């Protein structure tokens, strides 16, 4: 079974450039989450979607960050302009939301380095 | 503020012995708790979970214990194996979808 697919796996770019991270959730899952992993805060939730609708974006650091989910099989996280402090590993996860508790399934992440 | 805390950043255990990873939470509304395992350069993978109506859930070598009065859960791995060396995250969820993760504990199992 295909899991959550993220691209690119690695991204190195210069400060000020636009960065776009991509995610394909598991087919049939209706919730999608974007996380950033840092040493200090662990897995930090940035935003999550239910049925393609953003539910909570309070974790998005600032206006430079934006996320979209145009359909059930694709989401993007965009940083514009990027800054060195944005360097981190970004994870996408999906789950099947419903009446019973279901775990999230993670992609392998995008390691982002802003020079 | 961190609602889920893992106060031990690292743990070393001899192969064959028990590994105990701990997690504390602050929100009494959490009703679902999970442990994830993460290898380098990979995403976290789901390991085991427990509902707040239970105090123990076992799956092979892995057992999760929940103490609601203390707002504490733990993961026991018996016996520990070198392949268990990874970073372990605990997570909690209340009604709705949002999960709250701890900062992780790096487990090293020494052969």
C-alpha cells in the first residue's frame, strides 16, 4: 500500500526564495496535517485540513507560510520568502477522521535547508 | 505551552532488558494516546495506542500503561532489541483531530 508521499525529500535554497513542499495523503484519508520537527518543540503542528478545508492554522509561524489542499489527494506548504530559521524537517501526515480514534500516518519528510 | 511532555531526551538500555519510556500530559480532556517510533531520515511510524477508558494495552513486546490520575503514560519494551533503537514520540488527542506530540526520547539499545 502506498503511504503518505512527500516531495522533495531534500531542498536547499537561498534565503528569500520561495519554497513549495508537496504531499500526497493516503487514498481515502480525509484529514491531512503539516508538522515541523525541531529539537526544542519536537513535532510542531502547523496546520491541518478536514475534507480539504483548513481547520486550524494557528501553528503557522507567520504570514510567510501558507498551505493549500485543492483536492483530496494533494496539499502544498509554501514559504515565501524563506529565511534561514525555517530550516527544519517538515512532515505531512494523514488520517481517517471519524467516530473511532485513528492514528496518523506520516510521510518521510522534507529536509529543508535555507542558506 | 507543551501539553505533552517527554522529560527524558535519551535512554540507554542493554539488549534483553526492559526499556521504559515516559510521557506526561496536562490536558485532562485527552482521550486517546499513541506512541510513534522514528528512525533517522524516515517519518514517525505508529507503534501502539490506548484509549482513556483503559489503563493497559499490550502488543507483543510493547505495552503502554495509562495512569489518568497522574496524567502519565509509559511505554514498556520487553525484551529490548538493538533494532528498537530509535526516537520515540508520545502523542495525545482530545475530541476532534488535533494530535499533540512530545519532544521525543532517543532510545539506544546496547548489544
